[in-house]
């Protein structure tokens, strides 16, 4: 079982930047596809960005050009660099890993963007 722990959330003004990190631990077999999701109050959880085993990335249209997902395979970590933050980016952000068909989730980290 893979455990995921997020860090780096907080309160930031509109236009600001934050970097979220996710550390994976446990029994990790190779490089896992990983992603960041977010869930705002009253809304469904949505995909923000993902990175596959080969390093190919995909982004939600709402964050393209502002967010960047990167990974450090040696450290089993994935990060989400967020710039140009807007109030509608406010949400709990979750790290996700696909452990050969098993869905693994972190506990979430709150990101609040003030206007």
C-alpha cells in the first residue's frame, strides 16, 4: 500500500504563488502515475494535473499556463507549482497515485486564495 502525504497549502493573495508537495512512501513498485485533484466547497472533486510514468503531463483547462506538475522519481515525490492564483482556485488539493490499479489518496491540503 502506498501512502501519500501532502504539504505546502496555505493562504495567498490573488496573483500569488504556492508550491504543493506530495511524498509517497510504503511499497512502491516502479514509477507510478500520479496526479493532483481538488475539491471546492459544494463541488465535485476534479482533476487538476497528472503525470504518467513517462513524464507526460496533462492539465485542466482552467489551470493551463499557470500550474506545473513535476516529479522527482528518486525521492518518490510529485509537486504542483501554482502561479497566478485566483480566488476560484480555492479548494482542498489532493495527491493521487495509481498503484497498478489501486487508487491511493493523500489526506488533502487546503489552498485559500483571497481577492
